[in-house]
C-alpha cells in the first residue's frame, strides 16, 4: 500500500465523527480496529444520505472484499475527527474507496485507508453491475489523479 | 428500575452523539449493548471537559459498580442522538448518574439508564472520598427531584 | 436490583466465552459495556443451538426492553469466562434472563446481570405469545427459587 | 496485497476464537471490522502467553502502523474460528504478522490479513530495537517462504 497521503482538501466528501470512550485501548489511544468502523460509518452514511443504500430493502448489497489502513499519528478520545471519503477506482461491479482520518482543522491525515465493495445480488451473492443511480453518485466522488499525489 | 421517564429538558447537561454503522445489529436497530457505550462516552466526555478526569494520570478512578437501561423505542443508524446526563445521587465516595437517550428534537426519551461510579485509589482499589473539585462539578448536575417525575 | 448473587452451580446452562483485547478499556480491565455483549452472545447462542432462534427468518423476534448488571470484581483480557444463563421469570410474551459472569473454576460471580426479552411480530412489532417450542426450551432453564438465594 | 492464501497448516501458531452476536452486522454476517479485533486478540494473547507482553508495565510497546485484510467467504455468529498467526517479516524494530481466519476444520482461509507492529519506547514513542526475548519468540513464528505460496 504505497498510496500517497491525501490532504483533507483532496476529498470530495467529508464526514464528522466524534470519538467514543470505547475507541481508546489500554494504551490510551484509538485502537487500530476502530478506524475501520469509522470507514464503514462514513461510507454507509454517505450512500444512505444520497438515497442509494437502503440496508433493509436493497436487492443488491456491497460486500467488503478488502480493507486496509496506515496509521501515521495517534488519536484519542475525546476528539472530533473528519473522515474524508473519495472513490479511487470505479469498476463495473466494484468500487474502491480512499478514506482519510483527520483531526479537526488539520490538513494532513492521522491515518489513511481504503476499502473495496463488490456489489452482489443479496440472495445469490453473485456480482452484479453497479446500479445506475449508485454509479452516478460514485462518479461524483472520484478523486482527481490520486496516484500522483 | 421504576424511575420516571425524564424529558430532555430535565437534564442539566447534554451530549450530541451520532450513531455508527456498527451500532445496528442484525435486526436493523441499535443493539442494546451500544447504549452503554453512549453512557460511558457522555459521562467521561463531560468529566474530561470539566477538567476532573484525566484517565492516564488520575490517582483516583471511578469504578463502574452497576449499570442499567430501559429501552422504549427503537433507534437506528444513521441518526444523531442527544444524551442527557444528570446526577441522581451524590454520595461520599460514589455518584449515580441518570442518562437519557433522545432522538434529535424529541422531548421524550427513546431509552433511559443509569450508572454508578465508586471512586477508588487507582492502586489499592479502595474507596476514597470524592475529590472536592469533582464534587463541585457533580453538585451542579444534580437532577431536581427526579423521584417525583 | 437486589437479586441475590447466584453461584455457578445454580445456573441450568453455561457458555464459555474467551475475552478479547478490545474488551479491556484504558484502565486495563474489561469495560462495563462488554458484559452486555457477553449476555447477548450467551443467550442467542443458546436459543440458536436449541433451534428456537433463526435471526434471518423468524417472524417473531425478541426485543430487549430492559437490561442491567452489577460488577463485583474486575476481569481482564486474556481470560476465559463462563457465562451462566437461567430464566428468572417466564411471562406470556416475555422472558427475564438472569446471567452470571464467572472466571473459570470460580463458584462466585464476578458480575451478575439480567435482561428482558419481549417477543413481537417482526413486522408489526406488537407483542405476541411466546412460540410453544421456545416456551418449552425456556421452561427448562427456569432458576430454582432465585428470589430466596 | 497480493500475498498467497496460506492454508491452516502453514501457520506456526493458532488461536481459537468463538464469534459473538455483535460481530454480525445488518446483513447477518461477520462485519469486516470484527476481523481486525480477532487479529489484535490472537497476536496479543500469544505475546502475553509467551511472557513477552505486559500491557500495563512494558517500557516498550508495539504501535500498529499498518493493517489489512482480504475477505474470501462470509462468516457468521455462532461459529468458532481458528486464527492462524505467523511472522512474515522480522525487522530491527518492527514485525509484520500474517493472519488467517479459518472456520473450524477447514484448511482454506475465509479471510487473510496482516498487521505491522513497530516497537517504541512507551514514553518517547520513538522506535527501539526489539527486546531480545521478544525476538526469540517471534523468530519461532516465522512463516516458511510465504512469498512463494
């Protein structure tokens, strides 16, 4: 994972997320696991707000097939974070999100990750083409030349 | 637990808390466990903001000896909740918090709980008198006649 | 909550549960919230093993309407706990479970809690009579005279 | 992340881990986040069992600087998983673990991940050479030619 570190201003969408007491581990910092719950929350909140995800009703669902995160600086409770959300790659039946974790006001990320959704039929679990209205939303989130930093 | 249901306006302190994807369980609603993480977060955030809790340094710590919650109406992700925090009983070495969980703008609680902290020496784990500066903060949070509703 | 402390031998059913790293909080002990996830896990595992809960298919579901826990002694990761499960009260559409948390081999609980399920129609969310096969399972879990300790 | 999929028999150490109710998300399968808590649990349990980690006392601690996971097949509660733990790369002040998630008895992984610890002084947070007794333990966990699969 040699992706460049994207600054806050590079992200087309952001999500405010206050930390919780339970996010801290025995060392007094946000545990590495918690960052992935931030990613889940930011991406799903965005999709629900855009009207392209209804977890209880959808006939197609996004299966998470790969995730990853790099941690650059410690974070703690209490704090309010900004999660940057962008689309790094938009495929026929999949989307790879780039996610940045920022302390409020800071331009450089404290952590940076990604995750990949493959869309499948909710019963057969076989890949399907991204629904057109979802593709329209995701196309507006594509990061500008992320590979060149 | 026959405590009356306190409306939002009865709470001397409130804490905004957005729900997370992981708070929902298989039934599509906030799981009963998550409410207790809201209580932990709201109370500890308040104590830290008031300067009377430094989890890494304190020589006295609040041990949780009892908790409880009643659930009145389902909640879900995504939503932003208001957690009401008040002090129901202030003892020599203990404090019993009353906590309400509210959907934004609503006056009636979706859930109501409590938890009891006993303050102990961080090494010996024996009860100690509440530090005076903590008592001062807690005294301002005491609910008005909570037992009469 | 003045329930007597039930020893391990009083419980008709037990569930082994290893602690996890994330169960510990900043003070190096199992956080008060984690105990409720143990209760959820032990009760649902029991109901699934007995064939009376299929979370994805059931037309009736158990809504949690009240929970509570008292904490007697600290626990930590790593450790393997035994969760005692019994039925304290069996109503027409509800069941109140008594739960004990034990360190391996110990007869006295480190924590003791309860939770109350009200069974409802999964669509209308209105209370229903406990399904007969569920009642049969629960009847075998009723604690013997728990109120007299 | 193009690491080959290692079978259960390739791992020098394994850890049994029962799933929990809260590991399932709204879709009825283990949420992608939960896998990382399995990794934390398996690695830290191993280090504690080997006597080379004492989270409350250590003057050097392992900071997690990168994690990742690929998901091959869905898992659910209730189930008991086997977490395979091996060392993929042993540096001067860092270690990269390879982790496999297996359903009981199955030889092929349901998921596979990694995480990288950099050891630092617990106060200055600057990298330090791995303590010799830790290095001895880790050297015994090195995977055999993992890059060739």
